[in-house]
């Protein structure tokens, strides 16, 4: 694969008129010297998003009714002409070197999928629980050194591999981006994580808390679909996140709630959490042989708010 490989960037959008222009412009202004095809899939927006998209030199596909983000991504992927298909979201901003660094990773490692880094920026977090969850999320992402997070805002695939595994699961409302990584690796395809291929994600308090609950729900759904793979030791490094997000989210919600009820209950919750996390840290260090990950995250996981 040469450095001039054709890349298709797919942006699904639904009622995102405040962010779609920034997202599209960030992809159009990439430093990559090869051909970049930009595809925007409007999932039946009703807020004028479609009219904003039309002014850009992009390919536009529009659903007659709202089918969900997985369907929108698949629509773009099946219409794409590039050898590599990359996905980002309508409210995100791609770094100017994003595509170049993704392609460089494909070239260097000859893999079938590359996930890039996500830099989170939180805006106007007013409540304590929002700030605490945000801090833990940022630390968790800094500690991620392998492709296990499954973030649809910064995923890419060789189109041939994506088509072969059937694309995103349209039955999942959340965690479809993590579920596809499980299927990809269980099908024998290779993947790589490049934290330097960055997409910037901006979240307000409302969107962050809303997404946290959706992530929790989605992790349960993905677990039920792929429960057999979650205990597959050969794929262990790809399955860690599916346990961490629900556990940490529930933990902090309980801690904040108990602040208004009983200090003794806080201590009881913390002790039970420690009993769960200590074996997990052992798992990270001994089973995954990923000490760098655990070094960054062990205090994050054990910290009392």
C-alpha cells in the first residue's frame, strides 16, 4: 500500500447543524496528499442540516427516515470508492494530519483497521459528578495504548475487510463501534491503534451525561451479543473496555449519591469496588502484559472522588 492510497471519509449526521460545518471543513483541509473522498450521510435531519451540507464539495446521501448511526455509516461505506474508509462524527473536528497518520499506520504495519486517538474537551461542566466522570474518562483515554476503545468518531478500515465482516451491526443503538472491533478481530483481521491520529471531541454536560448512560446501555447490549468472546483469552485485550465503562460509571454515580446519605455507605461501596478492581489490575499487568496502561490507570481506578 503506497502513501497515495485513496481514502473515503464518512460522516453520519442527524440534526447537527451547529457542528457539521466544522466537521466537514476539518476533513476537507487535511494535509494528506492523496485523494480524499468525503461522504456525508444525512439520517433524515429535520433542523436544516441538509441545506448546510450542500454548499460543500462532498458526496451526500440522505435517508428518507431516521435509521440510526450504524445504518448511516454503512450507507456511506457501501457507496465509498476509497481503499480505506475512515469514520468521524458530525460534531467532531479532525486534526489536519489525521488522514495522513492513519494511512502511515496502514503502510507501516499492513493491518486491516486503524483506530486513532480521541482528545476530549468538556465544556461548562457544572455538577461534581460530571467533572469526576470527565476526569476519569480523560485519564482512561490517555492510558489506552491498544485498539480497544472502539470509538466511531475515529475508526478506519480497509474497505475490503469492512465489507467482509458485514459492516456495523444496525441492531445496536450504542457500542456498535466497539462491537465491530470484536467481530473484526474474531474474524482474523488485524488492527492497530495510533494515538497521534487525533480527532477532537467536544461535549457539554448534558451531552456527556446522556452519552455516559447510552454507553452503559450499549455495553450491556454488546456483552449479550458477544458474551462468548468476552472470555476468550486470545482476544482479552480487546474486551477490557466493555467491563470498565459500566463498572466505573456505576461506581461514581453511587459515590456521588451516597455523599448525601451516609459516609459509612460510601466506604462500603469503595471497599467492594476495590475488591473488584484489584483482580482487574492483576489481569491488566499479568495477562495483557500491559504495564504502561496499568501505570497510568491504576491510581485512576482506585481513587476516591
